[in-house]
C-alpha cells in the first residue's frame, strides 16, 4: 500500500490563495528551478531536501506557515479558478522549471477511507478520491506545463500507486483509491503524447513510491514488516534516481520505486 502526501481537495479551505514566502537565505541563482507540489507532506519535504543542492526549490502547499523556510513557498488552495493565478505567481518567480513533481494525493481523511467491500462505496467518497487523485493532477498539468522548457530536458512526475495497476489487482477492495489512481495513470500517458509535440524533451511520469512512513500511512502499516516500510528520505532518494535517469523514450510510463516499469 503506497502512501502519499495529502490534500483534502476542497475549494474553500483558505481565504488566501497565492501567498509567496521567500527563503531566509538567498538561493544560488545559477541553479535550475524545481517545483514540488505538496511540499508539506512527508514525501514532498524529502524530495525538496533531496534536490536542494542541485536546484532552486519552489514548493506549493495549502498552508505554508509550518513549511521549511529554506525554500521559496507558495500557498494555494488548488481551486480551479485560482490555478491561472498560481501559474502567474510561479512564472514571476521563474519562467522555467526543469522539474515539477506532483506529490499531492488522498488515501484517507476524517471522512473517508479505503473501502473493503463494494457496499461501502458512496458517491461522496468516489467523487472526493477522483477530485484529488485524478482531476486535480490533470488541471495542474493543464495550467503548469507552460512552465516547462521547450528546448531542454524536463520532467513532470506524479506520485501514483501500484494499486492503480489494473493488471496487478489481485486482492480487490480500495475501489475509490484504485480507480482514481488508474485514472491518473491514463491522464499521465495521454498528456505525455501531447507534450511530446510541444515540449519534445519533456518526460511525463507516474511513480509508485512504495509504502512510506508518515502520519497518513500509520493506520495501514501496523502489521507491516519494517523492511517493507520506507522512510521518506529513502523514498525520495529512490524516486530521484528514476527522475534523473529517464529519457524521452520513458515518457508516459509507470515506474516502480525500484526502477522497473509497471504494467497498467
């Protein structure tokens, strides 16, 4: 069971949209920019630290007050009507980002959780899963892909989940989460085809991070062996190896944290 950084997916959780907070220390202007969407989550934080030596980090979060002040932070509610403004804010920081990683995702919150049986499915839960795990990533690709360079290598990566693989589904259950991640995988594949025409060196990826230790994964990992539960730092290192090594021939693919390609 993979665990990801979480956003609730509602449109009106904050009255403030794009608030920008700059780092306490000046960043190296010679470094390329990397954008971490969902920087407040366990994996997002770890990825930012993984790339901070090689990139100028910009992070997006719903609430930036408790985020790492070593990075440029942008607060956004992710509402569709505010995404053009988010783009303009990010463009004002840098017109190009060679790396964008979408770490937001929903497994459970106070109101919904993975369904064990079909009788537990509700319209509310399915809608919420699809909004956060499928619709929002599609909107982020739509509004933020112009930030990717057109004439040099770039990566737009999304944290997916192996339980979103239809071929790998042997156990059933987790209807909303599985289906919304399968939809994300299709969106990644389809976007990769279009972006290959406009951004020929862009690599669009779906990544399975593995079960990562965090507050969100805790309810589902009590009986999981330690060798199958990974620290955020290890997960970020593994994902970074994939991101840094893939080529344009890998665009639109679904990768396991080990570096192997997963079937849809």
